[in-house]
C-alpha cells in the first residue's frame, strides 16, 4: 500500500423504510449489496462488512454478503469489519475467505477482531471468561494458516493440527488485519503476528491514537517484523450541507448511543455530545467539504494507509446511497487534493 486508500464499512445496521419503520433484515442485506456495488462504481478502494448476532444488525455472515458484492463488482477490495475470530474456527475462516478470494479474483481481505459485542459467545457455546485466550490462540493459528503451508498447531481452545493442509489455496495470498479498539496489548499482538493494524476510532479526537501507532511501529521493529499498514475506521455521513447531514443522523445516533451505552454502563449522552464529536471527535458528519477537511486532517495526523468511513447510520437506504455517492465522487477527490 503505497498510496492512501479510502473505503467504506458497514455493520449492517437496520435502516428505516419510507414509513419510518425498521426494514426487514432480508431487505437490509439486499440493500448492502447495492451499496457495495455503488462503492465500486464511484471508485472506492475497500468495502467492509461487519459480523453481528443481534436484532439491530442484519449481517451475521459477512462472507456471504461480500460474495454477492463480488459477483457484481470488478475492482473494489472486499473484507470483514470485523470477523469475530474468538467465537469462530480459524480453519473455517480461512476456507471461507479463500473462497471469497477466488470468486472476487483476489480481492478478499480479513479483518479479525475479538468483537465489541459478545452475543456470539453464548450463541456458539463459548465462555466469555476465555475472551482473551480464545482470541490469542485463534489469531496465532490464523497466522499459520495464511502461509498456506502444512500447519502443525496445538492449543487449549480447539483440536490440534498435525501437518495439516487447508483448501482452497489462494493465487496470491490474503491481506489480513487485526481490528483494535485501542488497548496497547491488542496493538502489540497485531505487531507480533505480522498483521496490519485496523484502528476503530469511534470517539474522541484522532490524535489520541498517535501513541498506539507509535507503539505498533516500535513493536514491529522489536519483533523484527516488516512494517505493516495501518487503517482507521470512524463513523460518518455525507450530505449536501452540514445542516442536512446533522439532521439526517442525529435521531439514530442518539438512539444507538443511548441503547449501547445502557448495555455497557456508559453515562447517558449529554447535550452537545453530538456536536462535539462532529467538531472535534470521531464523527465525520457534514457536507463533502467539511468531511474532506476532517478526513485529510486525520490521515495527515496519524499517517495512516487507509481511511474507512463507517457509513451505515439509522437512516433510509436511499440516504445511504446518496452519502456513498458524495463520499466517492466529492469527498475522496477533495481529500487527495488536500493531501497533495
């Protein structure tokens, strides 16, 4: 990755229909495929789909959705955002993404994470007490599988492998990242295994993540590992004007922030939080010019290789399509001009 790339991520958040009511999961999934196709048409570099197992998100199998996008696109790279590796089997993860890589002609990427939601643990029979060991062991096994050589591995969370080959083989390998929410241990883990670093910046100013990027670089040097790329993922929405963008997403932002905050014990949103996150935090909401200036500032400050806008907001599919179009045709060209 020699130039800065620009992508989009979606968690498959349930959108609203013309009547203001939540759309059916099936319709949301079909809409995501259309959104991925538009992302390719407007020249974006990456389209990421997240994995969740709860009613407010429609996608539990990102690879299936990405395969559908692959069948209708030609250039855009396709990956997870993220694959919840702790509650999955690394062998199956590799097999599914190697298959996606084949049908997309080499455009598949894996972004593996522990997952910020834990519904998959009970669903698939795992204990959250094993949260850390599950991810550590499975990430190490995934690293070995990505070499596409016979693997010998043993651990405490799955059956051992002895000189085991896994199929299908890819033609040129798969780019892989570790999704990190901002703990030093996770940053060092990504460096130790030779994965790219995918930072989820969902609150506060971007520059507070500079120490993590510095740590990632120092850890790679300490491990004697080649330097890997760094990507940033932050939520946002683009409309013709700042006022239109803010009005479109505020209600959905407030509802989701209140709901997730209650689940995790956060303080309720305070008056002005929404505006503060737009003006100096991690919300990239506004006109193309406003969003472009903020994206360019983040890329310059952090020196990252990719910026992904988490575009799915609790709005209509048509509004998301409009936001994607503006991001690809206006925001990204403006960012490139500002960076130049």
